[in-house]
C-alpha cells in the first residue's frame, strides 16, 4: 500500500506564485492518493450437499472436500469469459471429482498454489485549504474511491456440484466520489 500526500508549491509562502491575488486562488491545494495492490488469497473447494448426501450425516458440521484428480487446477483459459454461461473461468472443473460415498475428499482446506483474484485500487483526494481568520480555517475536499474504476472480482464458486463451479460470477468495487467542506476553529 502506498499513501503519499503532496502540497502543491503555489501560493503564499511557497515557491511559485507566492504574492498577489492569484496566490490566493492557486495556493493551498493538496493532492493525496492511496494505492492498493494486493494478491489474491488461497482458497479451497467443497462438495455441494456433500456431508448430507455423501457422508450421510450433517450433524457434526463437517465440510466435505473434493477429490483432486489432476494437477491442472487452474482453467487453461483462466480470466477469459466462460462459454455458454455468465462468468469468468478460473478453476478447471475436470481436475475435481466428488469423493466416494462415506469418504472424505483428498484435497486440503486450501488448494496448493491456487489463489483468488488480485485487488487493485487507487483512491485520490484533492483539497483546497482556506484561511478565513486567525483561528478559523476551511477545507474543500473532492475524494474519489477506486478512481480507476477497476472491479474487485469475487472468488470463484467453490462448491463442486454447483453449475457455476470454478467460475467467477460477480464483482464489487465501483467508483465512488464525494465532496466535503470542513471548518476548523
């Protein structure tokens, strides 16, 4: 994560345009940013209704894991739109199988070397500071969260037996902007 704040070098007491009426207009501006670049987290797969249908009992809250039948866990077209259904390909459904009845799956809680989608987000803030009186100040702020409007993809559907298993079917992270005025006294 990176979070710089930069005060523009214009206005009274600054390097450029430091006198006259124009210094009041161009002075007092700040620019701030927060950048987040985060890799995805590991995750695992389960079997849809596995404890009830395959183990025969769901009373102990057991989670049934899928069997790994291939080492090619990611889809060959990872990140590409799925064909025939809505979603983005992530996992290879052919690499997983439901375990035999009354047995647990052989996959671990998290799949080895498999990670969810990364997060990329940049937030910006532009503000103008005003000195009203010796004890009174004001600040006008414009803030944009997820300024680049980059989607944050959800994790793929991880329940084997679901028709969208291995597909990413949703995202969040729309751009949000706000204006604010702060008064300090």
